[in-house]
C-alpha cells in the first residue's frame, strides 16, 4: 500500500476457508477373506464404530490428512493397528488373524491291574492320531484343543481294548 499521508479507508474482504471432508470406509475380513461383522474400528481422534454384516463401517466428515491412526478389535482375533491416508473418499481393507487358541496336553498312564506300567501300548486319540506308551506306560498328546467328548482307545495284546472319552476344558488332562 505504501506510505499514507492522509486518512484512508481500507477495505479488506475475508474469504472463509472451506475445508473439504471425506468418507473413510473400512472393510474388515479374516485371512480367508470372509467378512467380519461386529469388529470395532477406532479412528483415532474421531470416533469408533462397529462393522456391519458385510464387514464394512464408514466414517464421515474426515479431514484431508496424510495419516490417521486406527485400531481394529474383535474378540478372538489379533488387534490390528495402522494408518490411513485421506486425500479423498477412501476405502481401507483390514485383514484380521485369529488369536492362537490355547492348547493343552493330555497324558495317559497305562498300567495293568497290579499297577505295573505297560510299555508299547497303542493309545489312539480321536483327531490326534496314535502314540505308543514308553517304559513308564506314559503317552502324552500335546497341542490338544479344548473340546468335549474326545474319544480314545488303548490297545495292547494280550489285554482287552479300553475305549472312553473325556473333556478338555481350560486345563491339562491326566487320564489313568
């Protein structure tokens, strides 16, 4: 404007800054590609919402940015943390892996009616195959998943076969 030697009226027109906002959609699936409904997506600094039956959730009124942190959680799955870039309407795919299930060991101690350990008896455990007992009459199956009604059969000539079942529920099992 330069030097002003007399009273002047200056008009300044302010223009409002228009901030565009966008939609950010998350599509949450498992490792096989199946939609995961009910997953909670937390868009850090904005809000949280839950995926629908198709594994989708959409956030609106999200500002242009290079990085917004997010976290996706669902019971039974590993939590996923990441960042999404918003330069327009955006869809982000998130794949969630199952949390490794806790497994247990199942120990068999095979003896005759006098309590003497039986070596080389075959112990068949449904879903886990067969093991031979050692010199102490012991056979141990590891990484057995929790479930009810697991059947087993113990066989050794000249003894009669023994068949039964048991439940594995949050504890290692010892079966005599």
